[in-house]
C-alpha cells in the first residue's frame, strides 16, 4: 500500500490575506529604502530623487520582482505555507531587519562589517537549508539593487563597493548555511561566525589586493578585520534575534527543541510529578519515535520532542489512567460510557493544553491524532457484556482526526506498541514482533494512515525498529539468588 498524498489547496480568503500581508511588507521595504536615502543625504535627498527619478522606478520594479520571487516560490512549492499570513510576515520581517542592520553597519562602520550572513542563518534555523539558500540569493540581489540605485555610496572611492557587497552577501551567506547546518546548540552558533570569516577574509583580500598600490596594506588589513567583525556580528545577531522570532511566530528551531525536551520544562516537570507512570511511558515512546524517524530520514529530534508531549492531556485526570494507578481503579465504579469518555478526552485535553502553553503546532496535532479514530477496546467490550451486544462502537472510539504526518503515525504505532508489550507476560522477540505487526495491520485495516504520506516499506521499517528496541527495553532478566550479605562477611539465604 502506497498512500498518495492529497493535493492541498489554499482557499481564496487565505490567499487574499497572504497577498495583503505581502503588499504591506513590500510597502514597508520601500519605506525603509526611502529612509535610507534621506539619512544618507538629509539636505539633498529631494534633489537626488528628482534627478534620479528613472532610477527610483527601476529600484521599485526590481524590489517588487524580487519579493514576487519569494511569494511565488511558496505558491508553487508549498501553497499551505501561504494559508497562514504569519508565515509571510515572518519571511519579510527578516528581510526588513536584515536590510536595516546592513545599512547601519555599512554606513557607520564599514561596508565589510555588514552582517551579510545573518539572514541566511536566521532562515536556516527558522525554515530549512533549501529555503535559506534561496532567501540568501534574493537578499544578496536586493542589497545589490539598493546599493546600485540609491545614494548609499556617493564617494568616487566606493564605486565598486556594491559589487563587493554582492559577493560577500552571496558567498558568505551560502557558506554559513552549510556550516550552520551541523550546529545543535546556541553556543555552537557563535563558532559559526569564526568559520564563515575564513571565506570572508579571502574575498576581501582578493577584492582589495587589486588596488593595493592605491589603498596600502593598512587599509587592506583593516578591511579584512571589518569582514571578520561582520561575520561575528552575523552570528551574535542571529543568536539574539532567534528567540524573538521563535516566540513571536511560535517557530520550532533545533535550539528550542532541546529546551522543550529538558525534563525540567514546565509541562514535562508537571507530568513527572503528577503522572509519573505516563511520564515514564512517554520517555520510552520518545526513544522509539526517535529511532523510527532516524530510520525513515525524518527529523528525529522533532519526533522525540513530540513524543514527550503526546500524552500531556492525561494531566487533567492522571488517576484515571492505568499507568498512574496503584491498586485502586476508579473505572470499577464508572459506567463504560463515562470511562470511555474520560479516556478519549485526553487527546483533546492535550491539544488544548499545548495550544494554551504556546507550544509548537505539531506537538498539539500529535497529541490529538496519536489515537486517530480507534475504538477503546476494553470499555467497548465491557459495554457489550453489560448491554448484551447493544453498544455502538462510535460511542467508544477516539474522536480523531487520524495522523496527518509521518511523525504522528510513528508515535501512534510506538505508543500502542510500548503499552501492549509492557502489559504482555511474554516479551520474547517473536511475541514482540507479533504484537507490533498486529498493531500496524489493525491500524491499516481501520484506515488510520489514509491522511499521511506513509508507505508499506516505511511501515515495515517502523515495525523492525520498534521490535528491536522493545526487545531490548522489556527483556527478561535472570532471577537473582535470595542471598543477603552483612557487614563482617556473614551471609543469609532468604
């Protein structure tokens, strides 16, 4: 079985909103460019614009076309991205901030001190490597257009500065994407500034050595120093701005992922304190999900983090779930209908709790989807027994929706597999394989994977990984002899 992904379309109202946001940020960029022209020449900016009216039109058209490239990139590559105006706002806000900072550093320090790699690094961590390279290309051309058609460089000695800026922005930004892709900590991000300074210095020296006789060694070395400063500032500014964008737009970066998966994170600490059984279950499911995602080439850290939070809805009534009970079972006193309603509500409760705490949308989706529309077998069977077979399975099923991502599907299988194997007296590799295979086949029969792009081959890989992992986690131990040692060397057999 190969599930063919459905084509997702953007509704007209969503597209209209995204166009409005696009227009707003295009106008904001024009306002920023106008402010730059005024600041560069407070007394003569009106004369400059009058004498260069055709250049101003060219500047407007070029800027608009570059912005359109970004917009249509998403329109054809990921239309659903446009469904949220906040996504468009995030992209162009990064452009605005990058242009402003480049102007400030270039005007008041040096053209080489511009944080040329900052936009690429921000896009790398907020989006992905492919988009970061594309955005850096557009940004490099945008700065070249601004430098060419405005009064950024009016002195004769700076006629080639715009070409220097283009090379620095494009090469250093692209290089930073490849170097920064391996960074996993905020401290490691600072080291990225050191690494990207190597090509920066090389570019500066190659560009300025041709004018060595005119500039002198002191100027060349100073330019190289400013280039290093620009690289370090790129890393520092990225480090400072990332948390702002993470919070403002609820974006999930590798740094935030690690912060959210610390055991002292707010909800995880609450889970560990109030529902220790659920917490321990989540830890094992997280290990399984991480291993499966790694085997499928998915984001393993994202899968692990989502698994940590998939059962936080149980915090509302932790004592109603078996893993948190110690002898007394409240469901012995409740009707099957009420028990089923309590059990299935933990998915929606988890979704609401994660949304209320401003955690990533994927976490909330996984919490709501990890049981799909599956029946709650125990209470359905209990209801059948009490009613003589007169019970509607829909009244004893989870409300869904079914998983809409591979990570949600992985966690659905890992969650059920861990619980089933833990409750089984036979934990041999053969029986574990039988249990996991049955869980996957049952979910396929009930169409639980119809809304996520997952294949039979991937389901087989998931089964193999989970079986291998659970066989190691829930393995049999040898029985220890009943001997107790005492101080002095005496031994008692119990």
